[in-house]
C-alpha cells in the first residue's frame, strides 16, 4: 500500500505545471454504465469503468473532464462519422453519440476511448468490425486526438461459436491496434469464453462493478497519455516555389514505420491523396523526407503527413497552408522547341496591357525588340527561318515582372 501511495504521488507530481487533460468515452452500455435487470437498477452508473477511470485521474489531478457519449444498445456502425453511408442492413451513424460528436466536443478531448464490445457481433463480420473501429480511430487521429480501442468482452447469451468469434475478434483488435488497444477480455473471462461467474451482473450480458474495476485498471495501465508514438514527426514545412510546393518533414524516431501518405486539401477538412513516400522502418536518428506538389491550386493549399506503420495504424501531422494568388500574367513555353521556321509563345493577362518583347542571342546581344498591346490572350509569332542555328532567349517585360524563356534554333 505504501508503494502504491508513493507511485500515485509521483504520477500526480508529473502533471504539476501541465494543463489538465480531457478524455471522451464512446461506445455502448458497458461504457455508459448499465447495471439494470428487469427494470431494477442494481448499481449506480458511477460503478462503471468509465466513471471509475474519471475518478482515478481526477484524484491525481490529471484530468478536468471526462465526456461520456456512450449509448445503450449501440454498435460499431453507430460510432461511424456522420458523413458515412453504411451498406444495406447496417446501422447509420448515431449522430450525437458518434466519432463526429466526439471530435467536435469543447474543450477538445486529448484522448478518445472506443468501447463497442459485443452488440451485433453475432452477425457482423470481423472484417467490417475492424473497418468501423479503424475508421473511428482514423477520424480521431485526423483531428489531432489520440484514440484507443477496447477489445471485445465476454457475453454468455451468445452461442458457443459466437463466443469463440468474440475471442477471435479480441485477438484481431490486439493485433491491429497494438499499443492503442486495451484488453477488456483477459481476467474477466474463463477458458470456455464465458464470463467469470464472479463478474456476471446476472443477465449474462453485462459485467458487474467488480469486473468494471478490472476494466478501469486495464485502461489506466494502457498509459493513454504517455504511450510511445510509433512515428514522431518533429518538423513539417512547405516552401513555395514557381508553380510548385516543396514539402519537407523530419522524424526523430520511428518504430515499425512503413510509409508516409502526403494528403492535400483546399478547405482543411476534406483531404485527398497526393503522394506516398517509403519510411525508414525503425530508427532513433533524425530522418528527413521530401515530396513535391507540382500542381498547387490558386488560393489555399493545405497539406498534412500521415505516418502509417506496418499494422496500418496512422499518425497525423499538423496541417500547414500555402496560398497561391491568381497569376496576373502568364507566359507559356516556346512552341515546337527547337524552332525550325516560326517562333511562337502563348501569352495571357488578366487585363489589357502594353508589354515589351526582346530576343537575345546566346552571347547576350539583343536581336529584336518590340512593344505589343496585349488584350488578355495572345499568341506571339515571329518568323525565325532566316536566323542562324543556335541558342536564344526571349524576354517578356510587363509592368510587374520580367519572364524569360529559352529556345534553340535548328
């Protein structure tokens, strides 16, 4: 007892000087705190693991808030983002109790714990369960929130094969989510994949408060605030270039990293794939990576890096923005370069303006010069058939800039 008390004091002191954290719990009746049989509530809601977790961290002065948006009888499909359209026969997202609600809570949660242990798992496939859980976690991570997935729990009113399926899904969740999985199966289940009789609430579906204390301890031991991040992105920059954006990022450490996905958006919310860069795998040294957007759009260009490990778990970087203003003047490349007989180049302007066009030889001698009234679009053409072979440059001077294009005469 003395050792536990000292550890608690040390853990609490680690948070001194740090802002308090916030947790959101989402899921079904286990997370909600359900202890009712035949209309009689046997225990108060705060006997549930989520409320015990709240008390644990509040006593240590670690958190100031635990949001509980769990809903009885809900399944993993209920937790999907509001924008998701489910396949036929599957629940639509349960708005107000789903991941979209969780990421929009204010103040913003630091950690989201997802607890959908058994509902509809008798007929939902393992593939779709993992798909839902992964999508929920990715949505949290994309909002800069760490997310943990609890495993299945025992349920005695399932058939033998269905109880075996719950155990297999437990194993798949632990394998898929690794350090972001919390084991809610071990220690409350006996070898025949049923609840330990000591922990059965009495309805063969829900666990009693003693078991919820075990689940709370599992969540505490998951180290939800300090767990090691598989990939630590320490720097992410975007440098504007002529008609392009150079992206560069660095990692201080990588654990089982597989690749980086570079994503792009015009509204900072809806991102699309831009490029993929292979990661280093395992590293404790500074690693630097680059990628380039050769076609940035006019206006805002938001970018983020998604680090993907070998288990397909993802870490999202912060978003950065590069703005391109509409071009006032555009000069294309010289047509049919090398030139044989005719020099041609496309010119465009957002307004009518007078421009100067000069052509120089390779030694810098000015060969020709003329002024042209440009009316928005124009193809500049010049007979070059009698000019000697060699290298030349054409200079287009507007009121704001000078643009140079090089060409070769055959």
